[in-house]
């Protein structure tokens, strides 16, 4: 690239950024690359995936994380707490969970042979609302997990998430007895008036009690808060943060509301949302408040109260470019088996309707709904997306794995970010700073723009081809039903 063309490319990036700074962000951080909307419903061959995985792991097992999904949530008005975009099913009674655990065990039995020599470094039990379970059901769930992964130890970080009003001292004690050592609470809002917009019945006291019980039992504790909430102001946000920090909670995830889909907040409360500029200010104020009160910023939205910042914390990101594995077990579980330059690997998701998940296991089939076989560029982008969530790209690690310098690969983009004081670049790393961390979804859009255009075109072609086959099939059926003229 000539100096003139590089300058022109940087100018195009700046124009792109300028046109979007005052637009509401779509948070794509947790999805990696590409978004599941580009995944295909064709059958994924687990045998092929696992054969390749054995080759990749020969002599050295990649870091392995386990996600266990539970699908059920209490009914709220508005539905899904007003904003949730995750697939869930309405909770109707504990017998649902007993049945679900039986199917979770069946899936575990299908995969046991593939993981006989693996012990997860981290386990995260998500949902849905996992703390809907009765005390004995936590013990049963952990028995099922240990049956597939007997190497789990007391040192393994095992997190279970839930909502504040459903935690009790008895439940938390049962979780600890089963080996769960960390709790993540979806608080979202401490302010009673704002919380009521979600239809939730929790109070601030529910939150304070749960944190106190965790401390009493020696459980680590995380609390999630959302900013950019309808009717929220800087003052109400800071008041919530002050109250939460006063509890001494170990970890605070403070993330931006993601508006979309047919949710109540998207359809009926857009006019009540803080402006994009105010939402950005909320990020800045909260970041500065938390870091000034002894919390280290570990990711774009994660703040950990710890003296040793190298201490492990559960994070939705990837540090470095080395190959990693994630197995999503259960309803809507997402798996990600990163590969090599020759075989870049796969992502896939389990069925997102409980009935479909059960039906597949009743047939003895792997309960997979759709997936994506990555090309090498997709694997690089997936790695880069996850590094950015951790606010730093390891240039040397990226170069070792992919034989490409990530700075040279996207030089005009990084240069534009440098000019905005959004990142710094050294020979070892690219580090986000200032508003660069807040605008990670926007940076991800820039980095993936060309590949997304290719995927959209491919999706359109596939849709046309599928429609043509359907029309041909319908035509053949119609012809076969016509009376003979012979």
C-alpha cells in the first residue's frame, strides 16, 4: 500500500467512525465471529470434529472450558424481563428440571468418549435461570458433570448464575457442597423503580442478602449491572454502583443494555432510553468510579476487586491467540473448537427449543441445531474479537499462530484508532484505551466488514438455491398428481 493509499484508507475509516459515533451500539462481543445468524442448519458431524480435535491435541491438550446450560426462566410481565434475547423456556415446576437433568446426562453419555482425558479449567452454569433448582438438584447436576469430567478439583473455577430473589442460604450451601465455588447474580438494577420496568420482583435487600450469604459460606460472588436502561440517569447509575461497592462484592460486570428483537424495551421503551451520548458518558463515569474504588478493569465490562490482577476470573474473552476449546453442554449450548491453519475448526449450537433438544436425544442423536465450519480468516477474526473483549491484542502470539502480523493486516484501522487516542501499538501488543474499549463493537464491525459482505452474499445465494429446490419439489408433486392424458 502506497503512503497515499494508506492515508486514503485511514480517512475512510475515520469517516465510518464519525458516521456511527452517535448511533446506538449493537453489542456483538459475546458471539465471537461470525454471528450465529450465518451458521447453517446442515448436520454437523461430531465424529469429524472430534477426530480433528484429537489430532490438534496430540501431545498437548488446548485449554478447555465447559458451559452447562439450563433453559428455564420465571414468567415476567413484560416477557423475558423486557430485554432478554437469549432462548429460554417458561418455568412451570421443579419436575421440569428433573426431566431436563435426565436429558443432560444422556448428552453427557454421548460425549463421554471424546472427553475421557480432559478436565475443564473453568465451568460456567448459565441459562435461563439456574438458581431455580431445589437444593438437591444442584448436587445431582454436579454428579452428572463429574461423571463426564472426573478430574474436576476444588481448584477448578465453577460458577453458577442466577437472579437475586431466588438465592437462599440453603441453596447456596447446597451449591458449595456440590463443588460450585462462585456465584454470578444478574442484578441489572438496584433502583426499585427502574427494576420494576423488567417485571422482576427483586429488591435491593435480596442482592445484599445473597452477597452476605456468599461471604459467610466462602463463595466468590459477581454482580451484573446494566447501564443504558430506560429512564436511567447518571445519578441513579452511580447510586447503584455506590451501594454495590459498599458490599465489598468481589467482581462487578457493568455492561451496556443490548436493544433488539421483539422485546418490550425495543418495541415500547426506545423513547425512554438514554441517548447514545449519555450512554457513552455512563460507561466513562462507571469505569472511573470502579477503578478509583479498587476494582481492576479486566475486560470491557468486567471489574475485579483483587490485589493480584493475574488471578483467574471468569471472562468472556481470550488472552493471546493460542488455540482454545469450549464445549456447550445442554439446551442452546454453544461450542467452539478452534483449529489450525489447515483445519480452522468449528462452532455449533445445540437446539434452542427444549422439545427439539429432547427429541434429538430420544433418537440417540447429538442435539445440534446448526453450526459453522470456519475458514482461516474466520478463525483469525474470532480470535481477534475475543482479544478485543480483553482490551488487548497480543501481536506476538497472533504472529506465532497465524503467521500474520495483526497490525499490518489491519494497519489503516489501527492507525485511525491511534489518531483518536483509542489504542496504543507496540511491537508486542495493541492495547485499547479511553473510548476505544467502549467502542469495541464498532471496531469489530470495521475489522470484519469485508468478510461479512462475503457471508451475506453467500447466505443470499444459499437462500435462493433452497427456494429453487422447494419450488422444484412442489412442481414435481403437482405434476405427479395431474390426471394422465395418455
